[in-house]
C-alpha cells in the first residue's frame, strides 16, 4: 500500500505532490527541511491524502495530481481549508 499526498506551503503559493509508504515520516522530513525540493518553501500542511493499492496505481494518481487539472483541484482544496 502506498499513499499519494499533497502539501501546501504556509508561506508561499506552492503545492507539492508526492508518494510514500509512511505519510507522517515524510511530512516531518519536509517540514524539517530534509527534502531539497521543498526546503525553500517551509513550512507545510497536508491538504490531501489518497490510499493506493500498489506503486503503479500510486504513480498514476501522483501524475494526475501533478497535471494542470489536478493542481487546479488542489488549489481549490487548499483555499477551502484556509
């Protein structure tokens, strides 16, 4: 089982989409600045999480959320939670 997760920066207009088997650990790594891609945009909050049965399914969902239409839906989710 893998999780596709989406993070929103609290300081910048930045959304990150990733995939992991341990969401809590991964979120902590992002917020401690241990990930090069997200380090400049600290801190983050989790805005969406999705369970996938396997890595292949997870990769497909991750690609969707990284697409233009997926990012637009994530922006709406982020803005609703403010």
